[in-house]
């Protein structure tokens, strides 16, 4: 279970953007310019993850109007994430954490042995304030659960 609590300084990490260019990603570059909504998900193309990313995409304007940067993070390859974004019309950045830097630092590692999945991320959402502290956190009791999207928007507006 994540030890990251509200009010803590958010761990920063580097990874790769889920695009065909495999651009590098550094969370620090996104802090200080409005809140960051970090949506960590187990895996692209799985039904609950697709539902969550599509729901965030559908409300993207509301989050951006509140000043937030939306980021999806999973251990999927940049290639998988790029295909996932294209198939579902996701316009915000997905971050490929294949090295599991973010997943480990946020304490979200889990296995789903029945599906043959190991060292993947549990579903979680963190809202990071401009000063780099955790303004809000939600961690799924079960990875098939989705967050309350109205609550996320409220958290972004309050951050």
C-alpha cells in the first residue's frame, strides 16, 4: 500500500512518453504550472483502464479549465500506450513507466496472478499541487474500481 499521504512532497520520476517518438518524460517539468492529475493504471487495453482513461478524456476540458495537466501512467511500453491513445482518442499524455520508477516510488506495485500480471501498478490517482505536494490521493481497494470523477475535479479545483 502506498505510504504517500496528502501533504507529502510528491516523488518525481523520469520515464518515456507513450508516443511513437519515445520522448523522455520528467515529472519535475510539469510541476509549478497548475495542478497535475497523475492517474496510475494497471494496463492499457484492459476494460477498467480503458473506461478510466476514456472518462478522463471526456472530462479533459473540465480538468484543463481548472488549470490541471492530466497524465496517465502505467508499466506498458510506449508503443502499447501510443496504440491505446490512438484507438481511444486520448489526447493527454500517457507515461510509459516500464522501469517502474513511479510505480515503486508511489508504492503501487501489485500482482494479479490469475491474469498472469506481475509488478504492475494498482489503480490510483494523485493530484499534485503547484508546489509539488500531494493535494489528494485515491488508491483502489480493487484494481477494477474507478475513481469518483467529480471528486477528482473538486480536488484539482482545490489544489
